[in-house]
C-alpha cells in the first residue's frame, strides 16, 4: 500500500527533495487535524518525534515540568520512569525531550526496527495518556515541592526542574539570552521563561499544571515527524489506530501571536550577581538587539547567518573590531536566533562598563552605515556562504542523527505554517540565490532595512551586583521561614508527612509485571562482533600516513597529529593558549581576517585539539598529541595544507593588541564553560590529582589552563606588566611551535576514498619538509599529582560535585562489565539518589581503560549529601541483585552507547585512535563479550574497583560560595573561580 491510499490521512503534498535524497510528504490526519511530515530515504538511523505548540503564559515552567513528568508513567507503561527503563534497555541513538520558548518536542531515534517501534509506542503513550492525573508525585518530584523531613527543620523547596533552572539562572550568559528575548517581545509568549524562573516556579499549582496538559497535549495541536528507512504506511497506520483515532478534532488556540513592532527603540537595564571579591568595573554586558522579520522567509533565514559572520562572528569582522578597538568590552560577539517565529539578531559586548552604552550604540550604527555605504567585503560574504553551505552539504552532526537535526529545523517554519516544513532544510536553491546576490546590494539592503531603519530594537544593559545570589538566597530562606511561621502545627505536620511519603514513593519498587510491559530486545538481538578498525598504514618518507578507505560523499578528512611528549616542562602549559592563537593572528600573506575567510572559502574548516592516547600494551603509558583537523574537497587539498603551513610557520605573534583580544575572548568563553558545565571541569580536576594523563588535559583545558589565561589576560590590562608579559608569552609560544611542528613529530591520518586521496602523498612530503628544523631543547612534562580535596566558589546557586580515583593501582584490570555498571549506576542507584531524591538535574560516572574513574553531579542542590551517596556505591554494588531482564536491560544500554552510528569522519578518528593506542582487536572483542555476557556476580566483583578508586578521595566541587563555606571541613583548599 502507498501512503496516498491511507484513508485516515489526507496527502497535502508529495514530492522528492533532491538535496536530502528523500521522498517527502505533508499529511493531515483527517479526524483530528494532526500534522504529519515524512522524509522517506535509505538512512537506517530512523527518527520519530511528536511535538506540540506550547506557548506559556507565565514563568512557572509549566511546559518544562510537563515535559519531565509525562515520561514518568502512562496507561500502557504504568511504572515510575519509563524513560529510564527505555534508556537502560534500548538501542536508541537518541532519546530525550526538549522544551523551547514556544514548543515541546519528544524525539527518539534508532537503527533497530523493533527498538524504533518500541520507542514510538512509549513516547506516544506518554504524551497522550500520562499518569500525571492519577497522582501529584511526579509533579512534586520533577517540578517543585516543600521539603521538611522534621517539624523543626528549616522549610526548603526542592524539585528537579527547580534546581535545573537555578543552575541555568546561575550563568550570566544564560540569563542574558533570556533577557534579550524578553526585551524585544514584551507582549507575547517570548517574554515568558518557558523553562521556569526559580522565583516563580513555586507559584505553579497542580491543577494549573494539569490544565496546561489538557489544553495543549491533543492530536489537533500535534506535529508528527518520521524520517529514514521504514515502512511509512505501517507506522502511520499504527499511530492512527492506537492513538490519533481515539480523539476527536478540537479547536485549540496555540497560535504564536506576533509582537507588535516598537514605535521607538527601548532601553532596558537589569542586574546579575557576581562574587563579593569580583570587581564591578568592566563586568557589564551591553547588548543591541533587533527583531528581524519572520522565520518563514528562507532566503533571509540564511542571509542573516551570512550577515552575522561578516559583521561580528568572524575574526576581524568590522563591527567586532570597531568595538574592541574602542575599548568597548573584552569579548564582542553576536547571536542570530532564528528558531522562533520572530527571529532576532544581537551584538553583545561582554566585560564592558554601563557608562559606555551610548558609545556602544554610536559605534554600532556608524559601522552599519559604513557597511551600507561602502558595501560588505565580498570575500567575507563568499566565505560565510561557503562555510554555511559546506555544513549543509556535509550534514555531519557528530553523534546526533542527521534526521533528528533536520526534524528540529523543520519546526523553525512548520510550527508557524502547516504547509512549510521543508523550506529551511531544502536549502540548495537558497544558497544558489544567495551566491547570485554577491555582486548586488542585497545584503547591504537587509542591513539598512532590519538594523539601521528598524525601530523594533532594544539596547539592553546588564550590570553586576556583588553578592546578589547570596542576598537572594537569604531572602528566599527568610520568605520560607516567614511562611513556615504562618503555618499551623497541622499544616507543618502535613508537609512533613508529604515529604516522607514522597521519599517513600521514590524508594518504592515498580510492580515487576508493570516493568515487563516496557518493550525490550533480547541479548540475542545484539550484534556480537566488535566494530573493526579501518586503516591502512602507509609511509611518506619517514612519516606514517594512515589511510581510512571510507565513503565520505566527496569530502577528505585530514588529521595532522604531532607528538608533544617531548615538550619541555616550562612550555607545556602554553599549549592551550597556542591552540587558541594559531589561525587567529596575521601571517606572512594574510591578515587574520583574510586568513579566516580564505580557510572558509577553500575548506570546510580547520580546527585544533589535544588528544591523549593510552597504550593498550601498557596502560601506564600514553601519547599526548597536538592535532590539526581539516575537511576539504579534493580540488582544494594542496591549498588546505598550504594554509596550515602558513599558520604554523609564519604566524605573527608580536601584535600585542590582537593577542590581548584573543586572550580576553578565550577567558570569557572558559568562564562560561566553567559555570554552565562545571561537571566537566570538576571531574577533570579531581582525576588530575591522581592521573598524569588527566593532569595533562587539565593543565591545557581545565581550571589550571584557565588560570594561565587569566594571568596573562590580567597582565595585558596592567600598563606596568603588559610589555614584559607579552614578551614572555611570545617567546614561549615561538619556542613551543619550534618544538612541536617538526617533521619527526608528524603523523597524518586521511579519511576518504581513493578518489579523494589523490596526490596527498606528494603534498604531505612537501608539507613535512617545510616544517621547523632548527635545533631545539627537548624535555618532558611531568605534572605534579597528589590527592587533594578542592572547592572553587562561583556566584552560582547549585554545585557540580566530583569524586575521582584510579582502580588499577591494586592490580585490577579493565573489564567490559564496567560499561554495564555505568548504566546500572547512571540509570539506577546514582540516578535514584542524586536526581530523584536529591533533586539534582544529572549525575554520571566514568571508568577509563587506564583506571581513571569518577562520579560527578550536575546542577546539584547538595554537596556533602552527594559525597555520602558516592561513598555508599561500593556497598550497593557488593550487594547488587537483578533479574535476568534487568541485566539484559543494562547490557542493551551499554551496547547502545558502544554502537552509536559513526559518521565517516568519526570512523576515521576511530581508526586513528586504534592505531595510536596499539589497540588489539581481540582485546576490544573480549571487552565487548564481557559486556554481552555479564552476570550479576560480575557486577558484584566490581565493588572492589569502586572501593579502590574512591579511597583516593580526590574531590573537586565547583559551585555556590555559601554551600562550600558551610562545608569547609571537607576541603584542603578553597578558591574563588
């Protein structure tokens, strides 16, 4: 049967989308009006989602809380957390749900047909028949509740979403993004915090929450998307017969009403919190923001990406350079948000002063008028279009299925026009039109219309206030204390009773018969063979060339891997700065602006990173490498190598102004990472106390790396120090480059087919012979390691708590069972105690083949309590018990992570890693067999592994100053971050 023959759906459009090699359909479900979009193709990584238009009317986070709670049990799957049961026992390649400012989306993906069907079933049942109407326990757990374990305890508020958003509101950059959108759209849904404002979340009642679900979670308000290689008729029939047909058509007003254009620009000021030790000067955010049309104009949708690049995003872009040259901020960047009905464009100066706001506005408009008068630099426009189109054609989204990213982008237009789901993912013709505009005034006219003449704009100033977080915490504690005083003894007892009952609910076990209702594969369904390595070792003179013969759709992926094991101790810490500087300064033949454009015109991008490869033959040995990655079409292969050589051999590091700009920007970005993803920094820092390889990574990109950037950034702002410090930095960077970028240190990895391979051997030979040859002083970096318990204070309201160590020191060898343990803890013991009971947003663990191991929490309201949970893991594992079904679930979850489909470039990286690690395929197969054949007894044996690594007591906490100060006895040292 064909889709057209289905009687329950009306075909509104059917055609081929050549750009995506897909057969596309736009359908309407006849009975309910549900919207359906199909992309049928040969991609085995199938994607499904159901989404709803969910415009909130207040900042209680109701849409966000519903997103969490509908996945807490449903009619067909009446267990407390089907989401976790799926995560444990599914081969999914994506499983999550997301709340946006105007929509909520529930996507899943899998390469396995039966698994994909199971995922669809659970998600459809969750959104249409959730158990949220039977009990308010999920609402309390995931949303918010008053917490009082004893009548005499201080009254508190807890809840996963509540703590998640406290974490989100701890990041000044995240808060800025919210304020910007609010400033432009004060009268429609975009003025609302859809995720929830922690100050407002406790105003949400259970009935209001249910009313929101009743209103919006109906097929008549739904958007259903299917992508990949599947029987579309079968899937549509299933969705209709089991879900859509059970409902009638319903009139639902979920329209996103447009904000009326401003008659005059608006000027708005807000505050954000900094530490009491931070300085208020040069700590203000200045932001100029414009509402720019609608998301239903495909040409403008991409054109503003191009304008963004040329005005501000590219190094040396006219607007960014003008603001930095005039001392307006230390980090200047722009943002183009086109995932809402009314897109907006922002130019932001970070680390500025409030008194500069008039100058900020003046410079912006002077630059915009200059652009319109003189025109954009044509090479910049061409580079921007090339970079954008290369990403579009490549469709490499890393570990995320491309069908998922297409599907989410579809909603950028489909949500606002039922007949326009494809206008942004079918972009080949749009890029062609934009290229045709290169020699016209099209882009300048957009600047005139949407930026210069547009009154619908805001100048937003966000000023720092010392101790605002602590002040708000005290106010919140006082409000709760005052509220508690108004409660009668009976009301207090009711809260205590509810707290204990919620805890009892969280600790209760699901009915085994209900658990069996969650569909699951069998171990026999899982592939037994480990994924093979694809590489062929070749030689170009003295250098190794690894050839990964993989189909890449015409793109060559190249990695230039340089040994850095011989870098002297004094130079090694500068590698992180060198990585940032290279490609961002002038060279012999290019200004840094022209260099960036040339790279984007001739390649798909050149990036650098540091990798550490552990030797499988001896886990105490490892090889640190500085790697330069480039993607390129065959005709530009030599040009790509020439550009890299230009950067490595002729970079001008003497420009003190440019180096200062780069360091200020790097510092700004690292600060954002440390506060919004402090779990990574905490885990790496804790492991660095016991592991030399982790210490290397931490020195380059962790808190230690940040401290070095901070040191030079501060020095460049000091008139008395900057010249001397600049001389030191330049001297060290030059010395470092001459030690690293040498022929004897080079290994090249090439991923592509023989067609893309071309003349690469001669190109590599010429490149290698042109690297540094002068005599240099070699050495070796020996990072100091030693067990420490550290805390780093931030203005945040939550914590990232890490405990790390190493299990190999007592002779324990890595086993694949550790992968299964990761699933057991991540979706079991740690999840239950840290997230479900503790209210943290997340928790994870990791166990490296070299023995490096950690536990870490994410957006955690607790500190000592989480460490107590970590300390009990070994006992839990020692007494672990599970049915065969539960064990199989965890095996599937572990294998799913191992078998995540790899893009062509990822397959090449996998081969490179195997070569560098001297990986033995038989050992890889052995580890996989250990995963597949794991028993309860195998898991119990891992208790000794946990005991061994947790004995090291390497602790790192990044988070709330108040919470850290309340637990000073835990730490050897406390620093302000």
